[in-house]
């Protein structure tokens, strides 16, 4: 009979550990898009600016900064609006009067840039004053200097042309009334008669007229057109790090693991802000900017660090033991003694398992992502305002 078979020596199993420090992403590398007219047309230093926030955007900011306000999908539930004179008016916070942290950060950064910032409340007060005017521009409006001053210059010139031709008899009374009515409707001169419960900052044309008023004297309006609070993804590729490549070189068997788990997707709270700067006198848009930041970019956030542990293991020990047991039976040994070629034992198979954990910082999966984490919201709004306003060039 052939001699019994014995198991070959097991390969040495060596475990490895590695710690990687993920570089903090540069916030300028996030989505950052802006365009500005030529430097000759740039706003001069010390220009007066007033901020105007789109109504829907203001509601979104309110819901983000006041998470307990009963918002759903960026809007508050049961936000029935009533006239403030209504005795049964609901006692709720009006987002028109709400001054957000985001707006305060924008004001701070505009002042830092050298602008003179007019408080939005002053502009809204002027709009209310215009709308509460006794002269509602509905009757003989073309005889009112106040109503005519609300028209752009080209419309006032056209009105003077109509009046002059009417006086000279070149157009009839009916034609004169028709043309002046068309002109009034075209430029909404009667907007001063709008009801007070309507949102003061909805009509940008009205905002521009109010900003041009001598009592306000704003040179520019900063329009906040978009504000979103959403998850942003930072992808960490493990093979970008020398420590992981070193383990891979020493243990080729982890290649299959890296093919399946080559990276981690970290979900962070993110803010995106979109704005434009409008020259009040001409209505020209001289700058449009959009910027996005997420909490992984904050200096106040702990650095992201991960610990990897590689633990090799024999995957076919049972298979080899069963093979040897079968080869060492009496019948098998007799059969092997008749064979000219010696029996070849299977080789040991080593499989590696790589596990990792976050030891510092934050790397949430989409399922674990908390889209209402308020802890760093102040820092995020400060960062996005600072970097967005920094793209405005001034003379």
C-alpha cells in the first residue's frame, strides 16, 4: 500500500492594518460658477446695495433655519394668509418680516467687500408707502407727477409726446385716452394700489422703482434666486492611498474585494446659493453667481480618518482535509500504490477580508444621512456667502 498522505504546511497568515487621512476637499472645487461684465462696468467701492430674496427662496430658508416650524417639502403647512387688519389673523411668523441667518451672512460679506448695505426692511417700508399712496393712479394719472415718476424715462417721453399731440389737436380725445391707458397698463403704473397683504418683494420691477427712490438711493439690488439644502457626495477612492496599495501589493488576493469595494461615498449636508447683482439705474445684470459647499469642507469639522484591517484566512481547509481522509483509506492507498504518478494534493487557498471603519469625522451612507443636521448650518451659510460674494469684482 502507498504511504498515507499528510497535509502540506499551511502558509503564514499575516494581518495588516492601515490608517488613512482623507484630505479635506477645497470648497472652491465645489460647484462654483459666476460671470461678470467687464471690470470697467464693475460696481464701484462703497456702492449702496439692498438684498431682495425671492418669496419661495425666503420660505425655503425659513424652513431650513427653523426646523420646528412645521415645514414639509420646504414649505410650511397651514400658511393661510390674512390681512394684518383681520382680528382673527393667525399669530404666525411672516417670512416677509423674517430676517434669516443666511441674509445676515450675505450682508456681512457685502460690507466686508466694501459695499454699503441698506437693510431690506427699509426697502419694504418704502414699497408699503408706495402701495398705500392715496393717489392710486387710476384717474387722470398722467396729470400726477408721482404717477409719472414711476414710469421709466422712455415711457415718460412717450407720454409727453401724446400730451403734446393731443394739445395740438393731432390726436383725438378718444385716441389720447386709449394710448395713455395702454401705456399705463403696459408699465403697471397702478401697482401703487395693490393690497398690502401681497408680498412686498415679489415684483422685482416694483423693487427696482422703490430702490431708485431718493429716500433709498440704492445703486444695486442683490437678487437671491435660489437656496437649496441637500445631500452632497464626496467619493473616497481607497486605491488613491499608499497604505492601501501597499497591502494590495503584498496580498494580491484582495483584488476581488477592491473591485467590489474600491471606494466609499460620504453624504454631507450641503448648501447651494444662487444670486445676481442688478444695477438699479439701468436694470443691467452685471454679475451672476452660484456656489455650493458641504460640511466636509468646514475647518470646524473633524478630519475624516479611516482604519482598515486586513485579516487573511484559509478558505479550503475542509476541502483539503476531506481529500486527505479519502486518499488514506485502505482501498485508496492500494489504488495509489498501483499508479505511476504520485497523487497531487490541492493547494491552500487564502482569501483576504478587508474591513474598515470611520475613526474620525463623518462619512454617512445615504440611508444614514441626516438632512436636517442644524449643528453646522451657521458655518455652512457663512462659508457659502463668503466665497460667493468673493467672486464679485469691484472698482
